[in-house]
C-alpha cells in the first residue's frame, strides 16, 4: 500500500508540473527565434515584448519567473513575454554582452533602444519597465 501511495504521489507531481508548464504565458525561445522576431531592415519588433535571459541554476531567475508569468497573464494580447536560457543560447548571450542574470530586455514597437533590467526585481518594479515600453 505504501509503495502504491508513493507511485501515485510521483505521478501526481509529474502531472502537476506538466500541467503548470503547458499553461505558461511566457514562451521559451532560442537564439534563432529571438532574431526572427525583429524586422532586420528597421530594427523594430511587431509587438511590445519582454525577453527574460536566465538559467535553470540561477536562484534569482527562478524567483523572478512567477512575477513574469503573472505579468504575462495581465498584459496578454498587448505584450509578448519570452524566456531565453543563456546556457542553451551562449552565442546570443555573448553577442548581447550579458554579464549577469536575470537580465531582462523590454522592447517597444517604436525602434528605440530597449529598456534593460539586471538582477531580481519585484513584480511592481518590472511593471514600471513594461509601462515605459508601452508609451
């Protein structure tokens, strides 16, 4: 009986994690997908977007993720949210000269330089960056 309960608990945990991952509003992308989002002629992006550069081993990155997920739900349809693992996309991280994570870029649609945020911030602080991007 004890073994059956342990197996059930393991299956339930895997299902819960899988369900949570499948409903995420923050889309994980790679370097090629990042580049494809931009119009290379104008340097602009079609919709305001937030790019979270992170790594699975990074504690502050894991702490920031739930706030970004909540904001992605709040701004759904107005702002796209993306996650980029710097360990899986080393060339992109190097090209952007990312020295510290979490590193978040906020792109508006007007072609201005993106706002950049380095380090862990509260949800409210991140929201200020997003609002600046939307102006």
